[in-house]
């Protein structure tokens, strides 16, 4: 005798929960990814985002007035990528190739500027720099004294070739010359110092 098959009871299933919408990426995380992935620059944890100096670049830190005069005198050369420049408060930060800060004291001695207090500071390995907002994202710096790009870096591997380096001295190519940058910056820092001491009109 063939038995009849009993019906298998169906178990009600609960509907699968819908995935939670993704939270928009935090601006600090977006900036950190851009600096690390696009430029290859290291950052440190925490907010605001800070860049590790000496890893990919060094910094010449000068008074803002002297920095602006330096940029006017150096200008830009056709076909030569402009080196990145940031400002924060009353200071300007001129980015140079890694190792440039270590060369600064020797260059100032060679240029005979070492005996004066120029307020020209080299920031190298071990220093940190506040990261300006990522260029082209529409972000605006609101906090007073926050860092901003005056001349932002170019992504896509171009940034390293734009950084002034000592090896470019006397080269026939388009690489920026660290010696020329230091000579010009030292001269303008000295002029600003004299103006503040003697009460003269701003450097032009």
C-alpha cells in the first residue's frame, strides 16, 4: 500500500531588512584619502587633518609679506609646474623637495645670510603641517587662521617634479632651483625685517 505524502508546513519568513543608507564621507576623511592616495603624502590620525612633513616634501616657512614678495619676484616659467604654496595666518609655507629643510642652514651660510635673524624656518622630518581643504571640492576655510592653498599641488604624479630641489641648480631643464628660492626668500625676509624695524612702507 502506497502511503500518501503529507504536506510540508510552510514557515513564514520575515522580510529581509533593507540595507542602511551609506553615510556621506566625512570631509576630513575625504581630505585624508585625497592627500594619501592622490599625492602619496602621509597624514596623522585625528582632526584636523595634518600632513607629515619630510615624507614627500619639506617646507620653508616665512612671513606672509615676505612670501608674497618672493613669489612676485620668482614668477613662473612656461612649461614648468608651479610649486605648491600654502598660507596660514600671517605665515606662508613654500613646499620644497624632501631634504630641503636640512640643506637650508648650509645654503644660508653659503649665501652669507646666516648671521641675521631672517625669520626663515625650514620644516623637515618630524614636523607636521595643517592640511588645507582639498582644491576643487568647493570647501571653504571658515576658521580664522586655518590653512589654505594659495597655489595647490597637482595630483597625478606631477607634484614631485614641481618641488624646488638642490639638484636643480644650474640644470638646463625646467626643475625649480632651491638655491634661487632660498636666496630670494632670504632677501625678502630681510627687507620685511628692516621695514618693521625702521617703519618704512611695505615691500613692493
